[in-house]
C-alpha cells in the first residue's frame, strides 16, 4: 500500500490507519463520532493525499479533455472547475473526476487507485494532440477542510485572498516559504468545504496550521470513517464503492457531471439517447434500515421487493445524526420510489429497509 507522507503527524494526533483502494488512509483519531460531528457542525481537517492527481499540459489540453469527459471543459474560465466523468463508448463509468482550470494546466482529482486507469484511458485517445500528462501526486499533497465553518479555518491561514466563493473555483497563492499553493472551493459533503493543494515539502506545516485553526472554532482532525459516514448521509456516491464499470452514468445519480448539449465526447451517443428517449433499469437510492436483533447489512447484500430480487447495497453506515443505519444501493426502476419497503437478505437474516429521498440530511 502507498503510505501517507504525513504518517508521523497523524500518529502524534492518535491516528489509526486503514486502507481504501490499496492506499493508506487515517481511519480515525480515536473518536470517529466526534470527528463526524466536527464535519457536520464546525470543521474537520482531512488528509486526502492518497487520492489521485494528474495535470494535463500542452496547447490542446482543453479541447482534448472536452472530448473525453461528460462535462463542458471549454466553458471553464481561468480558475473555474467542474465535476465530470470518464465513460466508455457504451456509457459505462470508468472514473469520476474533479477538474480545475489553472493558468497553464488542467488539474484532475479522483479516487485512489485510479491513476493508471485514468492515464491509460486518456492516452488511448491521444493521436497528434499537444497534450502531456503529469502525475502531480509526487509533487503536491491534498489537505481538505470540510464543514459549515471551513471558510473561517481557511481564512485564519492568511494565505489566500480572496477566498473562492463559488463551488469549484480555484485560486493560486505564492508564499516565500511554502511555495505555490492552490485553494479550491469544494464542498465534498454537501455543505461547505475547501481543498488545499500543497507542495509536499510544505504539507506538514500547512496541515499543522489548519488543524490549529479548526480547533479554535471547535473542530478537529477527522478520518476516513467520519468522512465516509458523512458522505453517505449526504447521499453522495463514491467511485469504487457506489460506482464502477458495471453501471451506466445515468444510473448513478450524478447528472451534475453531465452537460447534455455539449459537443461530442466518448460515450455521448448512449448517454444522450437514454436521457432523451429511454430510461435506465435501476438507479441509486438511499435507504434507512431497521437492523433488529443485531443483524448487520453490508455492501453487496441483495435487496428484495415482494420476494423478488430488486437490487443490492453499495455503501452502508451508522448515522450518528439520525441514530439509525443508512445505506446507498441500486434498486430496479419498478420499485425504487421513495417510501417503498424492501428486504435485505444476508447470512445473518432479514433486515427491513425503506427507500427515502436523498440526501438523508
């Protein structure tokens, strides 16, 4: 597994480590429910340096990426960004991406373990394009602060002015000691949040300052367990958990990643045809679970409606906010309306589930 460059810092904070897609993550700092509360109520600092980061350079980078992804890259102004996806010619998911338009490059941020897949996919369609792909992860880390008071924490660093006010807007700051830093407005959990792309040799110093800043406003360092729980509560699918190559983009409840009237891109024909003339056979839904007698649901468990198989779970968690088990999962079209009662079947027994509108919170 890849190790986090800030492992020693995390250990001094009581960090306990786990894994996600073959990458090392901080699972928690000893109290994941308190870390979750920070993400929901104040601000939590997350080391997301295990995620993939690529930069596209060259004069054709915008035109090339525009023809690869589902969102409109040509409309991004300097310092703009968007959420997008790479799909196959059949409209199946290959990866989702956060795209940021910098002065001399396009920065792509995506789930861990996907760097080779994304690089190979892009290289496959390069012919005579003036585009170069650079792995940014060895040079820049990613620290994120999420929660309703995240802007206050970023402002306390006194490094960025003005702080980006719109989602996916990104600015650059230069510091004589820390180097060139980037701040993106990126609410990853449905409320407020910012990503900081920091040179690796300055990562520890910035992380220290940011953790101190969130402590001043009642927040704390937060780990993967808290982040994943808050993500599920927000009803946000994650590639590798709720999305993979088996699913059509339009099944995944991420239409914010698609511009249906943009120019041609790989997979456009299928996506537009389904959007205009048809429907998908299943869609991602949120479910509240009644885990009686200690039965526990898990990703991959099958869903049933009136005795017939109706889908399966993809993400499951215990919501401290709702004080109940919640899940994301795919449910067949004929029985995926809010309020529908389903049954989860696994080796431990049957669990009652009800479809609810997303987000949970």
